[in-house]
C-alpha cells in the first residue's frame, strides 16, 4: 500500500534526524513506526460494570498481608494534627 502524507518542514526535519540516528532512510524509519503502531495490542472494551470493577478492586486490596482492621481516629488525621507533627519534627 502506498500512502502520501503531508508533513510540515519541522516534522519532516525531526523525523529525518531520528531516522539518521537509527541509520535508516526516512521512508524506512516511518514505515517501521507505522508497523510498530499496528502491532501494539488494542485493549478490548470491558464487559464489567462499575460495580463489578469496584468489587474486584476491593478483593485485590484484601490480598495484601498488612491491613489496618480499625479505622484511624478523626483527630489522628486532622489538618491540625498533621501540621502540628510537621512543625515538631
């Protein structure tokens, strides 16, 4: 297949520089760029609902060996507590 593409002089110059760095003619370099894009795996759309994805994330998080079983007190994570600790260090 033959495709014609109009490039701005700046883009052409940049691509030519990259091609020289690879030791390739410009047309070969661009062909390889397109081939590498075509080979990349395209992600398939997800069939899961947001609720199902959230359930999977919760399940994933539960697999960690360290989990905090009790919630932190509100005063332990308050703005004042955080700034007070930062100032005392």
